[in-house]
């Protein structure tokens, strides 16, 4: 039987653009994983690894105009957005190159023998080593930053782990072109091109997670798809770590004092955040708790006015469009739910932005209203109007884990007066990133960043953005009583690689 074709589709028209690839068979997945496994030793030298990452960034920039054109044709995200995303991706690759060169991520600790300790300490030396081949499941909404050349791939390569990427069906042509760029960059440093594998197809994704040579996986996508892969990773004869980002509501609490002080600014900021990228950001604010009364009314009016002037948008594919339209309709049909600006279908290929309102007490009651506490992918948010702080606490107590949680405070509350600290304490258990007087859309690539959260936001406590994302693909190994001549260079007393380390309890840099 002939392999099934993989088509590149224009979401603006729903028409096929070109055949980008064919779905990988189980044998082809096996070949890709084995080629990646065979490339491991070529990544062992940190100097080579860092140079490869920088070359990959250079090559992506050199091909930028062609890549952005292809990405726009497949995602409708627009050249400006995609150019910025490509720049972020290249910055991330270079940032990991710096981390590799610095070497602190190896976590080197050396303890010489101490017979006076209780119990006695033998000669112990510890550092971290790569896990092996990493399966990366690309995201739909970030065709660069969370796909073939994105954070999972960059951090895995930085850790010394080859990758096999399962391409997202929304941008297969781009995936092929980007994989080619990464392979050319690898070849320039003598690294086998198999260090970055690429496969297409739903069945290929299942074969990949089950392959015995795959040592870990990274995923960004839906709760349903991510949970299925997470369960498959756990059900293997040898279970593997699965770092999945599955979905997030990203709640926002607006205090009554904040609404009274700056209702218009908050309403306008919310409109911009919830419609950014046509509402297709994983950190889109999907639930906003707004006080009942005049101050909250002013905020809602500003939001309505801003959204009424927002043009129709194209979602990443027509399946997502159908899910968005159906999801909005199901939510709007609940008793007590209103749509001051009705979200839903626009033209044949577009959607319109809007929001729903509901009394917070209905959300606190649960039942059918739990639907409003689930992510709806697209340009819609739920505004829950609360009468008092007890309703806020009741709604927050029903929320699942999230990537982010935000509170909008007044100037006085932000200065430490009022309930600001108390609300922060209530939000912290819900999310991996907590914001004050900001909006969650926009995830900076920075050392202190954490992009993760309690389940179902993610399946682990790790971050997929920032330098510490590299930790997902490493495991610690301690050597006891090993003669100096047999030790890895990272663990020798004379520190020939000049690594940061903790030596007999003293931090050396």
C-alpha cells in the first residue's frame, strides 16, 4: 500500500498547497530513531555542540524570508508575527549555546573522602549526562518556537540528546524546510544529519513514543492528545519521562479597587491579550473574574468596545475553527451566560472575537458550568462577575492547574495595602507563573522564566522555556572511588574544562 501523502494546506482558503511529505511507516520511524541514536557521540563535545546551535541560528536567519513565507502560507499568522517568532527561536538557540559553553548545567559536585564524617564520606563525584534520543511533538500555534527548531529541540540538543520530531500537520512544508536547515548546520560541524530526525503522521507519533531507543519526550498541544501520549510513555516496558504542555485557562482576578482605578486600561489590555494571535496562545487569559457594579461595568464596556472593532481572523486550520465555533455555542447556551460581543463564525474561513459573561456564583456551583472552566482555543474569554471575595475564592478553588495566573491590583494594593498578598497566595498553587498588573501572553526567553504548571497545564514540574529547560533531558550520575585516570574530564580535580562546580563544599566559578 502506498504511503499516505501529507498535504500543506492554506488555512485562508482550506485548499491544498503542495504535497509536503508522506506519513512515516513504522519502519521509517525506526530508521529515524536509530539514526538519531547513532549520532549521540557526535554531540559529546560541548564546543562542537555550542557551535552547532549557533550555526543553526545563523542558517535559520539566512533562510528567514523563505521560511516566513512558507510559515505564513500554512498558518495565516502573518509575516510580522512570524518574523518575530523566528528571531525569538534564533535567540533561544544562541542562548542554549552559551549555557552549553558555561557548563553550569552539568551540576558538577566533587567530595573528597572524609573519615571524620558520620557516616564516613567516600570519594564521590557527581555530574549530569544526556538521557538519549528525545521525541519532540511539534505545536500548531508556534511553527518556529515550539516546533522543529523550538525550545524542546534546542534544549535537547544542548543537553547532548539527538531528537526525532513528529511534525505538526498544520505546517508540514515548513517542518521539512526547517529540518533541512538544521541538518545542514549539523553537517558543517561533522555531526551526522540524523541528529535531527523528522516524521509525519498520527501513527508515526505513536510508534515514536513506543520506540525502545527513545529516552524522553516533549509535547505541546491538547489535553486529549498529550494525555494519550503521556499514558503511552508510562505504559512502555521501560517508562520514560514525558514533558507535556496540555492546556491552560490562565485565570485573571481583577480587584474592585483596580477596576475602580483603571477600568479602561484593564479592559483594553484584556482585549489585546485575548485576541493576540487570534486567541491561539497557550497563555491566553480564558477566565477573568471582574467585580459586579459600576467599576466592573466600565471594564466590560471597554472590553466590548475594543472587541467590536476587532476584525475577523483565520485560525490555524479548519478543524480548529469548527471546534471553536462549536465550543463557543455550547458555552453560550448555558442558562445565565450572555454574549455582549458574540464570538463565533465570521466568514467561510474566519472567526470573530468576543466574550461571554456569567455570574461567578454559577461557576462556583459546578455542574454544567464546569465547561466554562475548560480552555476554548481561539479569540474568546469568559468574564465572571463576582459580588464579593468569597465568590472569587470559590471559583479559584475549582480551577485546574494553569500555566499562568494574573491579578490586577490598584496602586495602593500593589504597594502592600489590601488583599494583594493574600490573592497572590491563593493564585500561586494554581500556576507556574504568577503576574501582577500585566498580561500573560508573551513568554520571555530568560533564565528566570518558568513555562509550566500543575496538571493539566503540564505533566511535569519542569519548564519548556528558559535555560533550565535543559534539565529535562539530563540525569545525574555519581562516581564513587573511581581513580582519577578513569574519571570523565568534567569530574577531575584539576578541572581541565574549567567548569563551575562545588568542590568539597565550596562553590567554584
